[in-house]
C-alpha cells in the first residue's frame, strides 16, 4: 500500500457525496477518518495493512448512506 491509496480513498468519498441530495455527515466523517489514518501512516504509527483496511471500511460506510436524508434536514 502506498499513501496515494489513502488519498484516493478520501477523494472517492468526497466525490461520491451529492450536495443537496443526501446527508453529508457520514461521508464527511468517513473522509476525516481516512485523512487521520493517512497522517498516522505517514508518521509510522499504524501498520500499512491496517490503514488500508480502515480506509476501505470508511468507503463502505460512506456508500451505505448514499441517498440518505440528513437527520438535521428541515425538509418534509
């Protein structure tokens, strides 16, 4: 795994979010997790295989919310 994989995962999560159509909270949180893991990986504080696993799981969580309405939405 290289650090580019983590950056690519964060970019895919961000690109998958459609403004105004779905809630941004979970994809945003998932992207933040990936960015934090990338920093840990750069510092050598996490195993590379674990970093990749966390990034993959974050992408799955972000995808699960596709099309979900935001709990703070005022739309009815």
